[in-house]
């Protein structure tokens, strides 16, 4: 229950569902009675989970696989990690495929995960190191963000800080502003946040920076 209102069960299509955040997302959604339609390149770790009512093995750049996972969903969450090879367009390509499938199937709500350093320069030294090390990945992520923000769907960009595998502790910053002291956050806390954002109309058409405290 939220504010005394029952939250209805929805079907969430998850791209990158067998990743570490994807698996936390499935767990967080399942505890609220939501169903998952899952796309994963290597789906073994999520096969047979009761919440996963539709499991598609495939790449997020494959239009047929993506349409198969999105059809009939109420919302899409893309939680894939791109590559850091020079010239990579993996995040952009997957996102373009997802947006086309959403348009074709009439699904309107999208959350994509991105990385906070894509837009952040403080604290200066760690951000400068991250920009240098992950420059190709961040270039792709920035283009992905542009693609999403220019789309007609009800989007939210969730820019995450450094992720850990710790438990959900519920101490989370979610803000469109820059964060003075960005901190690591667990994938479990991110998953709870993403599930909340799906049904929060005030989060639509916003890029939100998400950090631990
Ligand atoms: N790790 C961090 O500290 C950090 C910091 C800031 C932001 N983020 C962002 O947070 C999100 C989740 O990160 P994570 O570390 O939890 O993820 P992860 O464990 O690396 O999982 C990412 C998943 O994406 C899948 N994937 C990649 N390319 C794909 C494609 N073309 N088609 C289908 N699936 C594809 C991978 O599949 P395979 O297993 O088949 O490769 C993997 O299961 C990502 O967007 C990441 O960029 C992470």
C-alpha cells in the first residue's frame, strides 16, 4: 500500500534481466506482486523464478526478441551494462531497439539505467579518473540518454552511482540535481527505487541521479 491506495500488479519487461541489478529488480518486483517479462542473453540464473512469466533468451539489439519481451508489458526497465570499447554503440543500439518495440506495441513507460559520472565532475579527482577509464562507455551512455530524452515515451533516466551487492537499507538519494557527496548504493536499494519510479508519474521525463547516503 502507498498512501492508503493499493498498488495494482503490473507486468514489467526487464532488458538485461539476468544481470546483478536485473536480478534484484525481479526480486523487488516479485515481493510487490508484479510480473516480469525478462530478456537475457544468458537466462539460466532466472529461469524458473515464479515472477518471471515470460522469459526470452536473446540480445537487446534483436528487434524480434525485444518485441517478444515487451509485448503486453505495462512498463520497460533496461538495466544493461554497455561495453567500454572505442566507438561502442551498444547502449544506444539496445535503447533504439527498445524504443522502436515500445512504439510498435503501444507500451509507454520506460526506465533506463545510466551512470551518474556521465554528467558529474565533482568530486573532481575520482570523476576525472572515471571519465578517463570509462570514456567510451560514458560517450555511449550520453548518446543513449539523448535518444531517450528525445523520445515520445514516458521515460525516466536513472543515473546510478557505484553499485554494491549489499542489502537494501533504504537510505537513498534520488534527485534531478547534482549530488554534493555521491556515495555507493546497493543494487537491492536501486531495485526498490526503480520499482517505485515505474508507477510514479512525477518521475516521468526526468533524469534522476541516484546515490547512497
Ligand atoms: N557497476 C557499477 O558500479 C555501476 C555504476 C554506475 C552505473 N551502473 C549501471 O547500472 C546498471 C546495472 O549495472 P550492473 O553492474 O548491476 O549490471 P551487470 O551485472 O553488469 O548486468 C548487466 C547485464 O546487461 C546485459 N547486457 C549487456 N548487453 C546486452 C545486450 N546487448 N543484450 C542483452 N543484455 C545485455 C548483460 O548480459 P551478459 O551477462 O550476457 O553480458 C548483463 O546481464 C548498468 O546500466 C550500469 O551501466 C553500474
